[in-house]
């Protein structure tokens, strides 16, 4: 075998092994997202419900409400001198998105999305629009701030 053919065969084998390794890791990440993604979303829903309950207790009346609905999304309503709502959901691409809208007109609508990614420890992290990792508690606070039309 010529020198070129020998090197080419080795390089070809290395590339094939690297591709198989990438495919294996991608499948592994997908499995982790399928297993852990719904648990992350369930925890965010639970944290939202807890913050709403705590807020209403401290306010002494029901100002925020989040009727139980399908597990794919959660809508939180603000009942004050004006009405606002924030809807959060987990999509099939394993991201958590939210949209807050309503009156008054000087309060802008807010939207955001947090992408679920698998880290080196094979657990799921949430990554915000700026590429920064966010905890489930951080995400909950950002969503509720958007509902209230407050800046971070």
C-alpha cells in the first residue's frame, strides 16, 4: 500500500469513529432531555404556583391566579387595577417559553425563551437569551417579573 493510501485509510477510519461518537452523544443527550426535561418543567410550574401562593398570602388577597390546566402550559393572571397575563410552556424542542401581555398600554409585552441543554454532568441546564445559565428559580422570577411588567 502506498504512503498516501495508508494515511488516507487511517484518516478515514478516524473520521468514521468521530462521526459515530458524535451520533452516540447526540442520542444520549436526546434521551437525557426526554427523561429530565419534563421534570425541569414540572419544577418550574411548581415554583410558579408556590410564588403565587406566597405573594397572595403576603398581599392579604388574591392578586395572582394560575388555574390548573394541561401540563404543557401554565397561565398566570394578574388582577389589579388592570389585567395582565403570562403564559409559560415547554415545547417539543425542550425549551421553556413565556409571554406576558395585557394592560396598561404603557406596560410593554414581554417574551422570552430558555433552552434546555445537557451539561457535562449529564443533567439539564436552562440557558437564557444571553447565553447565561439560569436556575429554575431564576426562570420563575423572570417570568413573574414579566407578568408584573417590572424590569429585572
